[in-house]
């Protein structure tokens, strides 16, 4: 069985790996580069139970488990490690008192920051470098026989009745396929030209990567910072095993460009984000800035991903709309798609993510 996957982000790479591991013939078509968009520019934070009491619970728990298994199974280092996760607060206009707590703040947190609570332990929270993880999954799929093509998908071919996928058109050529998976993040919306695909949108986020002068411990920090004008903003800080520190925040709703290579940070955002992060971790104020970047997270109308077949066209599947949980939920999504495409049924209940719900 030949499956063509449109999109070389973390969802497409994970699906390619699990399908190839099951013996399927897989071709991945990616417009610019593997992990060139959100899959390479997100935080890579993983949580076991943060989606409990929501339709994402089973998918997230299975995926958290798979992240640990894959880190042991595959011969690659993508910065996987378990972390302490804390909620903290700081103010740029007043002093905050430090309440008593059983959890100690790491030494790189500034004196003006207070602990709000423990959000996770090494048993329940972890991290990866998302770009390295995505590339490692793609590399593992290629070792298993998958093929990667850098090019633009120009269309999906269907039979004369328009009811069954027969291939895709890319670079002026037709590639025969028994099934086609659309996994292009927010750019999956482009596939609505060829398939009856429900809407998916892009929410822009800005991020910075620093190389500080001193080591930062393995803590993930979710912060609330009161600015000088009274606004409360929420940067996130993720030190990584390679000595870098990732900081994100300041979402916006700028229009999605057609080409992922055209996604650029917004003027003034990096300076403001550095200042916010510095209110929590002063060592970031004079740290070397090694990446100033932005990406678009794919979101749907009800906030849940679309994972599954398009009922109107046999052999057409979609997997997108994972929002902030794309890196976390990619392995279980890839595994579920492999089960669904090859066996007709996934081991994780995908009912809530049925594209037909829209």
C-alpha cells in the first residue's frame, strides 16, 4: 500500500515513521524543509495529564508514553528529558511577596519572582527539542524505506466519480497513491482546493532562543508578568540540555503567508519578549540571542485537532489542528493514523477528532 503524506512537520514525520514501521510504502512531500515551521520553532513541552478531563486525554497520555519509548528505541538525541514544571509570577511595577512552598525556585530565577505552584514533576512533564525530534522521526522513517521529496503539492487526483483518491500532483508530475494524508499544519487549508476539508487556521506565536553565560537547570517555567502599564503577560521559559534557553509568548493574528519560509517575527516583539523573560530570569537580559523566530500553530473552530478520514472521498485523510499540543501528541497521532489507514481502526478513540464533526 502506498501512502503519500503532504507535510514534513512533526505530524507528517510521525505518521511516516509508524506507517513505515508497519511495512507501508510511504512518500512524504514537504514544501520547504523538514520541521521548517512550527515543528521546528515551538517549545517542545510535554505533559502527561494536562489534558485530562478533555477529549485529548487518551491521546495525550499515549503520546507521552510513546515519547519515552521512542527516546530509548531510536538511535538519535533530540534533547528528551523529564523536567520540573513551575508556575511563577513577577511584576515590573511593584514588589511581590514570596509565599511559603515545598518547591524551591531554581537559582537562575530572579529575586523579584514568586512561586505560584508546582505544575508538574519529572513523572508528569518532559521536553524535547522539537526540530531535532521531527528530523529524527523522518530519518527513522527513511531508514525504514520512506521517501522524502522537497516540492510543492499542486493537487490531489481522484477517480472520474470524484469519490476515491488515486494520487497527488506535485511539480507537474502525478504520484500514484492508495491513500493521501494532509498534514500541513495551518497550510492544510490550501488542500480545500482539492478536497472537502473543514477550515483550519493559523495562530502566530513569537519565540527566542538564547545561549546564556551560566547553566540553567531542568525546569519548565510558566510565568505571569505584570508590566509597567498593568497588563499581565505570560511568557514560557524552557532551558534545554544543550545549554540553550527557549522563550515564547506574545501571540498575534497576522495573516498566514502562503510559503512557510516567509514567516517572520514581528518588529519590536523580540525586545519585549526578552524584557518579559528577563523579569523572571535576569541571566537572559545579557544572554546571546541565537534565534529570533515566529511560527503559526494550526487551530480549528472548536480547538480540537482533526484526525481521520474525509468521508466524502475514500482514501483521503487529514491530521492537523493540534494547536499548542502538536509536539506532545504527534507520536500517538502517527501511530493512530497508521492503525486507521492500514487496519481501519485506531487503538486510541478518535471520535472527537473526526473531521466530519464540522
